[in-house]
């Protein structure tokens, strides 16, 4: 039986997906709220099989 790792909510990224790009005010808001924005380019990378954390530039190592 596989083991499921449950992460604390503080370690789970919040993601906003858009089908094109984001306006400067949206980017500024996302930075203040610690949101990860996924635009068309990042969505294509994810669709091509890249791990979500790699697409978002999140370090996956657990210390």
C-alpha cells in the first residue's frame, strides 16, 4: 500500500492559472499574497510533463 505524505497547509503552494498573461496589478497582488501565477508558458510546460514544483520554481527537497 502506498504511503501518503500530508504536508502542513503552510507548505502547500497557492496557484492561480490564467490562459494568457497577468496584468502588472495582478502580479503585484500575487507577490503580496504569496501566490504562484501560471501563465500560458508555464501551463504548457506543465502539460508537457514537467512537475508542478519545477514549473513554479519551488524547491522540492525536504529538510
